[in-house]
């Protein structure tokens, strides 16, 4: 997924709902399968790497690679479910919002921790901290574009706390946020509004593109 994943194009209507003419679910599923293989392969590598006596130095950088792969895989899966199951967007879109919130918060922190270890005197890590820092700056700028939308950030924070992460609003001890979210999903479906126009979908795609750009920058020889 990249910023060009939302080109101006015709929207088609069929028995599955409304979707852009550029959407190719078959190719997208293939990309999910590739992402799943990447994260599984990385997990197996980590199991072997843990046997090394200098694993502690390598751990932040290697686990960062795993975390980036997990974000890539999970984001693709949830985007696919939102886009291919628009009638059930009440379920999938709230978890996509929760996932996006965590990515915006945790990914920069994980990158920072890995870079600190790479710069630590005496570390066994062979990773290039300057290369990671340059890629991190680009990622932070991309995330900043999303964070500037303060109304959106407030909305997903509320969605996270009152609907997705908890089954009941912790402050009011009521189901009001979930009720409001259900009504929003129902009215959106009734209007025939496609998930492709969702800000949650749009910003999740942009965050995913930033993660992929970062990973490419630090892993490509």
C-alpha cells in the first residue's frame, strides 16, 4: 500500500458493495500471503539468533525488523477485511483504528530503542545507526502528516478507549461509545458510502506506506 493506492478513478457497484475500479482483491491477497511468510520467516530467524551469546546486542535491531513485518502483515489483513466486508465495517474498522493508534505511538519508540543500541559503545550490532536514523526521520515526517489531523487523532483515541480496546467506556461505565459507533456504521452503510472513502482506511494506508519505506531503506543493500 502506498500514497498512490488512492488514485482518482471510477467507483463500481456490485453485489459486494461499492469499490474503485483499481482495486484488485486477488493481488492484494497475494501481498498478504507474502507478508505472512516474511513475518513467519523472521520469527524463525529470531529463535536461532537467541542462541547467540551476543543476542542482547542484536535483539533491538532484529526485533525491530520483526515488528515492522508484523505491522505490514496485520495492517494488510485488516485493510482487506474492511474493504472486502463493508457490511461488517463496525467490527473491522474499529480494530483497524486501534491498530493504527498503536502503530503511530509504538513504531517510533521501537525504532528509537534499536538505534540507541546500535550506537551503544561495545555493541555487537552491525546495523548502521545513521542509516536507520535517516529512515526514521522520513517515517516521523509521514506520521506527522497524520497526527496534524487533530480531530482524527481525538476520534481514534476515543474509539480506542471506549470501543475497540475495552467493551465499555471506562469513564462513563456505559456502552454509549459502542452504540454511537454502531449507529455511525449503520448510517454509513445505508448511504452506500464505500470504506475506500474512510479516513481510517486512508491514514492506515499512509502509515503502512511509511513503514514499508522505512523497512526498504534499512534492509536494502
